[in-house]
C-alpha cells in the first residue's frame, strides 16, 4: 500500500494504491486497487495509465 500524488501540479490530491500478490496456478495473480481519486476524470485517466502499464508488464514477463 502506498500513497499517490503529482507533487508538482496537484500535491493536495493524494490517493491510495493497494497491491496484493497471490499464488495462482504456476504464477502470480495481482489484485490492484487505486482509491480516493479526486473525481471521475482523474479516475478514468489513472485507469488508462495503469491498464497500459500492466499490459506492458504482462507482455514483458511473458517474453522473458
């Protein structure tokens, strides 16, 4: 669990990110939760960013 903020532009908009790693079959399952976001627009932007990052991470792990 960690806090998330953009210190240069909106330091007052602190949110909370939780990661939970669980064994799953021959690998690991990640449960990801980002809470306390400022509004729906911010939520949607983070959803796009996190989704793109996690897809890239999955591709990297599957290739390696």
